C-alpha cells in the first residue's frame, strides 16, 4: 500500500504532439502552473504452484489519483484551436489492473493483462470524460517453445475499448467515439548454431483506421475554408 503527492511541470509540446501536427492554432489562456496530485495505490502479488511443473503469478493493482491542477488540452471550445489552461475544478484518474503470468516446464507460457480505468475531470459539478482515453485495455503474449526443433512461436496482441474523440462541431460527420480495435501479431523464431532466424505476420486482423478518420483530408490545413462572423 502506498500513498503520496507530487507535482510536475507539463511540457505540452513534447507530450501533446497534436499541438504541432495539425492546422489548429495553439492558445494559452493563462500562465500554466505545475500539475499537482494526491494518489494512493494498493498492489497484491501472489505466486501459485500448480501441480509439479506450473507456476502462476497473479499481480493485481488498484489506484486513485486526485489532481488539484492538470493541464488538459481543450479541442472542443474552438475547432480551429487547441486551448491550454489550468484546471478550473479537479480531475481524477482511477482504475484496476490484473496481470496473469503462467510458466510451465513443457514450453508453454502465457502472460495476460487487463486494465479498467476512469479518467475524468470535474468542473462546476459536471463530470467530463477525458478525450483519447480508453476505459478498457488488454494485452497478451502466448508462447510455445519446442526445444527439440529449436523453435519458438509467439502470439502477441492488445485490445482497446472505444475512446471519446474530438470533433469539429455539429457539422463533423465523424463518430464521437473510436471503435473497438485490436492489433495482433505472430512470430516464429528458429535458432541455429551460430545465428537466429525469425519471421512472422503483423496486424493479423488487418486493422486500419477508417477512411473518414481525417476530417477534410482534401484540405487538411483549411486553406479553402471561408469563415463568417461566427
């Protein structure tokens, strides 16, 4: 069990690459103050011996972080700006995670983890889910080794639940949330006396973002847009 508080200075241009890669103008509404937070964490680890040749390691954690100040980019107030300001209310990051690691003497191994979290900010009693943060994510690695043939097969992947996405107002036809998506890979490694050869396939499900994920891709820097008084 651990608890504490801390602060740090936000480096918006190195941490938030959207500020440098799009057509939006970067606006600082006030002088940014250091981020400050109080946090608590509970972690439990348990090792189980199953039979004579299996070891299961269980690692579970839960955490709660309360931010008295946090620098969160505002993409929604003005679709042509990214606005940075100090937090008017407070923000919370909380969640739980579970990781299972199975090791056997027969060459089979598996590592599976999942995280459920809630990242939100509160202003005037209203809760807002932070953009670009998933509520559920999972990761896995399943491997099988055949010492007789000096072969190792790895199957790895991750999965993410929908994230809330920034939209350019009511005329934006894009979805307000990303879809569920998963990136999966398989790799085969063959070991010889003096070298190792490996090959595989990445992105087995052939996941690619929607062709509509970029608004106005024909005019990404809004040079053809005509603005009215509003």
